[in-house]
């Protein structure tokens, strides 16, 4: 049986990884040149505890379950998670009422160990918090991760278990026989299939329309962010939310897995023809700074190293839309995956494969005997004890040549990223954290380009930043 997953964000990647446990011909088609580059790379990176989703919503069904699945998943796929816990801050009695509502909702949603803490505990745990804070809803199961690394790890593991990843090809049409899809057409090829999973993110409604399947209309809700560089002696240890509004969870202060501080996001609705509009705006970034500074007044904006934005796939019902199409019976929609889609993704993946494909559609899938659930991350030499690093350098001198000084990434790690599929500067960046630090590639990108050129055996003028047309140099470069 041939199964095709459209879209290699965190949702499609984890569905593919789940499917790769079974004996079938599995393909993942992704329009970008790498995996995890849409909403998956531009979000708050929080593993939400699950108190925020209305009971009985599809979101609530998958959020806290997905959250708990991350512990095992991160061990099997060797990506980082940190169970930092989170606080929702309340500055007055009205906001306290909101915390109590969230606490009650969380308990209905089976979120464990929620508590409301008073000012003294809050300031003791997070000394940088605005001293006017009165209460905080503590959710110890909340955490942080690197969402793109989850997608990379899941696809690497799926491919190691026999899946095929097709990058740089946009799905543009479907061929059908007796209402069922038989072929998928991309700009470059035609692929036969028996079953399609639509995990196309913000474009999933367009893909469903192309297939003649049901869909909910999606429009982008843009969230803008600011990243602050690491600062010795300054630490925010937990995820800090303000009291939520009707529109969003508000502007947060979030520690990143790599030690920076992430501030954002805004929530601005855009029209449905702006699904590529990931620009940042002066007003948006000012709002982020104002709101974040209210929560943590000691934030130092001279340490801004990056701004970016991500697009939530918003739908009128504000909930995930997951299920098999009635009109196209071999087409499964996994769309409207707004927050907490990252958190919910492992539980959604399991549901799609076990409940929809096997139970509802009655596909008899047989488990592979030799399925290997493990994948190892690229070794970060600078994190090794000095003796082990020295030993690694003795074996491979490239493990001793630092290329990215901000995040201490060596040539050996960049070569390994290329061996694992990085073909662009961003491919290297998201696999190794090179260019992610203070200089944002100002110093190291040219060295990385030289390594890409050497390893791929191509001229530098053919190298790209990320997308098909993001050329870096226009013609042959003198070296
Ligand atoms: C601002 C913001 C903050 C968020 N914060 C959090 C958070 O803290 N915690 C949390 O749990 N969730 C959060 N989310 C939600 C989370 O980011 C998403 O739910 C998740 O990333 C969705 O993953 P996905 O795979 O469905 O979509 P995407 O990551 O968008 O992936 C879809 C993929 O499909 C591909 N594609 C689309 N059309 C085609 C086509 N025609 N052919 C081939 N490929 C195609 C795209 O290129 C893309 O790679 C946030 C989202 C945003 C935007």
C-alpha cells in the first residue's frame, strides 16, 4: 500500500514517523527545500500543559496527551526538551478569576499538578518578575523544545525506517478514480498513492479544495517575535504568560532550549491571500517589547539578535480539523493546527494512524519487525567533557575547527548536517545552531558556504539561503 503525507511540518513529520512503523510504501512531499520550515520553525516552542483549551474541543483531547508523549519521543529521537514549567501571571483580582477558570478547565482536561501560587513564591522562583505580580497559575508539565528539530528528527527516523522524502515539490493536483485519489501531481512529477494525509499547514485548505475534499477556510494570524541574546547572570527559568485575552494567550517571556530569551507573539489576523506574509512590523515589535517588559522589567533590548514572525492557521471554529473526507474517502485532513499544534502533534499522529487509518478506514497495517524507534542527534562537540572532545579531534581534526563562534559549532557538525540532507544555509542553521547566535551568521556564513560548496561539489553561486530563489551570490566568486 502506498501512503503519501503532504507537508513536512511537525505534524506531517510525526505522522510519517508513526506510519513508518508499518509495512507500506511511505512518501512525504514537501514544497520547501527542507523540513519544518513553515509554522513549525516560527512559534513559541512551548509544550503547553493543556489548561488553555476549552473542554470538549479537539485541541483539549490532544494537548495534555501530546505533552506527556514528548518525554519518550525526545528520548527515542534524541531532541531536547526542558520541563521548565509555566506561570500565567495575575496582577489583580479580576485576573485571579481568570487563573481559577484556567485551573478548573485544566483539571477537566486532565492536566496534572496545577496550582495557584502567591506573590512570595513567584518572586522567589522568578526574581526578575514584575514585583506587582499577585498570583501565578503554575503548570509544572509545561516545557520548551526546538520544534524544527522535532520535525527533522521525525523525518530522519521515518527515512531510516524506509520512508521517502521528496523535497522542493509543491503538490498542485490530484487524479481520481471513483472518488478516490490515485495520483498526486507536483510541479515536478506524478506519484501514485492509495491514501493521502493532508498536513499542509496554512495551505491545507487549498490542498483539500484541490482534492475536492471538505475543508475549513484558513487565514493567517501573524505572531511577531524578538529573540534576546544570552546574558550572564540574567535568567528567566520558566515560561511566563500574561492572563490570556479572548484572542490569544498574550505576549510571553520564554527561555529557549539554547539559553536565549524569546518574546512574543502578537496576534494579527491577515486576509487569506497573505499566507506567505511573514514580515515583521515596527508596531508589532514595539508591542512585543512593551508587553514583555511589563512582565519582566529587567529585559535588556540592547541584546536583540533576531526578529521574526510565524503564521497561525486560524479557522472560524478555532479548533483542529482532523478526519477522513466523506467526499474523497482516501483523503485525511489534519488541518487548522493552530496552537497547541506542536504540543498535540505526537498524540494527533498516533490518532491518525491508529484510529483513522486502521480503525475507521479498516486498513490492515502490519508492523515492521525491524522498526528502529531510535535516532541520534548531531554530536555537539563543545558540550562534551574536554577529554572526550580532544579524543574526537584526534580522530577527526574537523571536530576541533570552530566555524560558528557564538554557538561553538565545529566544521565536523556542519559536514554531518550536510551528510544528513542540509543543502542550504538554513538547512545547516536549523540542524546545528550555527548562525543562530549573536552574529546571526555575520561571521560564519561565508565559512559555511565554503563547506557546503566543497561537500556538495557545486559552485558557490548555486547555493541558496533557504527558498528556491534565495540565491546568495549572483555569479562565480573569486576565492
Ligand atoms: C505564532 C505561533 C505561535 C505558536 N506557538 C505554539 C506553541 O508555543 N506551542 C504549540 O504547541 N504550538 C504553537 N503554535 C502552533 C504550531 O506552531 C503549529 O500547530 C504547528 O507548527 C503546525 O505544524 P504543521 O505541520 O501542521 O504545519 P507547518 O509547520 O506549517 O507545515 C506544513 C507544511 O506543509 C507544506 N506544504 C504546504 N502546502 C504544500 C503543498 N501544496 N505541497 C507540498 N507541501 C506543502 C509547507 O511547506 C509546510 O512545510 C504556534 C503557532 C504560531 C504561528
